């Protein structure tokens, strides 16, 4: 029993080692870290781009609605008031909706016809003041030219309007209109 038994064990070769001697998934550790950093940077940039484009899209939508509304609100006559009124009402909500319905009732149409009144609005300037969540504020400068049977020449006024908008399930709607003043 003095015979020695030698058992040979075969070993598998070790994976290639990095300069620091460490590996991960068979790749050098510094490559894995670099790929992780790049992936994180791309993810962060895509989040920022998405947020930015969402804000830009909201601003564009708010401007589009506000442009159409400002001109529509200030352009009417006895022949077009019914169509204009329904178009304006389709763009408004909240407090302003009730005010506008009351203002443009049947007595308004009668007065337009009697005076042969005509109003034409032209947008001079418009800017989004703020978009925050589902609320927005827009400032619009609108030149309104009016004529009627009592005026010898058309009268032009340039008004500064503040439009407050809210985002609804149907898109952006005008919630309130303030006439801030007349611009000379």
C-alpha cells in the first residue's frame, strides 16, 4: 500500500483577463462600463428630447388655436354671425362660453342688422406667455376694423388680448378672454 496513486485533473483555461485582471461576461470591465454609460446617456437625452418636443408641440397647438380664435372672435357681420358664433362656441369652454353666449344672443344679431355693422379682425402679433401642464396663457395684438351705417370712415382699433386656455379631451380650448387695453 505504499504505492502512490496520482490522479490527474484537467483544468479548463481561464477567460482572458483585462489589465486589471477582472472580466464580466467575457468582456473587459472597462468596455462594459463604457457601454453602460453610453446607454444611460442615450436614455437621458431621449427623455429630454421627448419632454422638449411635448412642450414645443403644446406651444404650437396653443398658438394655432389662439390665432384662429382671435381672428374669428373679431370678424363678423349680420350675415356671418350665426356661423361665426357656432365656430367660436366650438373653441371655448368655462366662464367665457357663458359670457359669449349671453353677449351674442338675439338682441346682438338684431343690432348688427339694424346698424349694418361689420367687424374684421387681423392678427398683428401673438405670443405664448406660458404653458404649464393643462393651462396656457397667450397675448395677442389684434387690429379690429369696424364699419356701420353711422360711421363716415372705418374705425380701426388695435387691442391687446390675454387668452387663457385649458387642455380638454378635445384639445386646447379658450377658457377666458381679457381685453387688456387698446394699443396706439
